[in-house]
């Protein structure tokens, strides 16, 4: 049996196990299973890999995309530049980190923006997912500002983010877990009245499909996209990595 899975905490929102179970059945892939591995802290990872010697690879989600780095033997060049990992390949006892979030982000932004090019972007959050977002925006030479709960890590906090900044940044990327099931009634604290039909809102959350953040954007006429396309693309990229 070839084993795969997802490590993080909490995992109640995740569709990964269902996605891979459906993939295995649809594509006739035998002898494989994908499980959820909620770890109380990332130090439990080595115990997990010792207990499951047939673990071939796993995905990584909040809050461990950066905390896992010291436990890995190697990083792909892209993961090293990003500074965050969401995919790990187990190679003869060595753990090798990759970042497949960027593939999903590129595809999602291509669809959301099409031929539109916002002058500036606003990225909500400064965690591991945000680092992948920043990497992809930098690839496109699209200037961005960061909003963080920590005043030392962002250009703005949620308490001092001016409406003028929101109005100017026509692309807003929500890269935090706020609004994820089961707390689907929550949304980042923004001056939503500054949004217009020219705005593009991208939420990395895919459960629920319509987050409160996206709903508030739609009420102002903004074009929106959730994280489902990104989720599928990063999952398929992970599968390719695990299978060499």
C-alpha cells in the first residue's frame, strides 16, 4: 500500500482526502490511500513518518507551511525562494519539500484577471500561503502591499488599513484561514465600501465556496474567485511530484 496524506491543524475543512479518494477511483489507481494527519505540533512529524514507513508523500497546510522547513532534508529551488512548503516527497527516508501552491495561484490569477492588469494588489495575511502569493505577484511584476495582524510584518494592520488603499488596489488576495468552515460567517475586517465593480477578489479558501469575504465583494459588484481551482491544481502537481 502506498500512503499519502495531509498534515496540519485543524483539518476539518479539508477536501483533500475526498479529492484523492475520488481520483483513485476515477483513474483506476489501486493500492493507494490518502489520509488526514492532524498534528498538535510539527515536532510530531518524525514520529508519523516512523510509524508509517510506506508514506510516499504528503501535503502541508496551516499552520506548518513554514514551521516544517527545519525538518526537511532538501527543498526544491522554488520552495527555497518562497520560504514555504505545501508538498513533501518521502525519498528513501529523506523528506524533500516543494511548493505546488504557486501552480494553482498562477492558473487562478490567469482566469480571474484575464486581460485586466491591476495597478496594485493587496495581500491579506503574511503566513506560508501569503508567501506563495507574494512570489507569484512578484513574477508578474505587480506591486503589492501586505495586511497583517502583526504591525511588524505588514504594510498595514486591519485596524489602520485606509479605504483609499483598498480603493487603489483593485486586486485583493485573501491568504488567511478567516472564513473557513466551520467559521464561515467571518470575514477579514476591511472597509468593504471602498470596493467597486473594477475590483477583483481572490480567496484561497474553498470551503465554503462562497466565503463572507467574497460575498461582501459581490455586493459591491467586484469579480470574485474562490480557492477551488488552486486546490485542484496544487493537488495534481503534488501527485506528479510524488510519482517522480
